[in-house]
C-alpha cells in the first residue's frame, strides 16, 4: 500500500517532454550537471537509450528541483525531484543530496534488483568511474579517506555540541559538564568544513550516501 501511494505521488510529479534534442555534455558543466544513460529493450528486437539529465545543487526540498528524461536523444519527460520515471520493466529513480546525486538507479518492477545508470564519460561522475576502472586500488584508498574524514568530522562535531550543551546550567546540573578533548580554532573549523565538503562531494560522484555521515555533513 505504501509503495502504491509513493508511485502515485511520483506519477503526479511527471510531465510530458517537449521533444527537444539532448545537448552534449560540455567540460564547463562539470561543477553542476549530471548525465546518466540506460539501455533497455524496445520491444522490437532493438534497444532504446534513456538519458537522465539533472543539475546538481538544486534544493530538492523547495519543490522546484527537476530532472529530465530523454529517449533516444529526445526529451521524453520531466519530473520534480525526487523522481521515479516509468520505463520498460521498472522505474528510474533520481534523488539529490546536498552534494550531488544520491540515487540514479533503474529498479525492476518487482523491486528485486536495482542498477546504477552509466554516467556520461565527460561528466564528473564519469571521470570518477574511469578512475575506479583504471586505478582500482587508488580509487579504494580515496574512498576510504573520504569516509574516514566524515567519521572524524562527525565525532568532532558531536564533541563540540556536547560541550556547548553541557554549558547550559540545568543540563550541567543533571549530567555534569563535558569538555571536548579537541578544541579547534576558527581556521581549524574552516579547514575541517572544507575537507568535509570535499569528502562528501567525492562520495556523491560515486553515488554513495549515508544519512548519518553525508546527511550530517549536509
């Protein structure tokens, strides 16, 4: 029942496309554009090429964020985000995070399997995927470093919040005062923020998302 309600809401967010051609990905669009592809059988012993075009940095909670679906190079549909485009055999789900794409997956109609769409080779996600293919060990190290940065940032943030919270007299009387073992200066917090944003952005290029770590960073 919940899935049916969610499907109906997603369907109401979709409008028909205008048939305009899909524009090629340009290098200057790296900071803000994501483009993914999906090939599916077209029912006539051929294949149809779907493309999802979405701008990163949109506020998904505003009700104005949108994603576009193209079919064989022509604008097929548009949807408010989060989007669930119906395609043969399932749906294409698109969802943003604060740092990029959180989801761009093909989910089968039975919900038993899901597949990440293939990023355009010129996009930031495509370049990150090529690095993973060409240098898997380096890619794995970068991923571990990104996750480690987020874990450390979360621990430091929790310690600072706990210290400030226990400075409130009624709280201090009840649980006692807490002193953070690490005190960061203004510049230290600034550097930590920048490093955390970089780590979350790197994870978004791989469509990795954790509500605890990436959500806290956002």
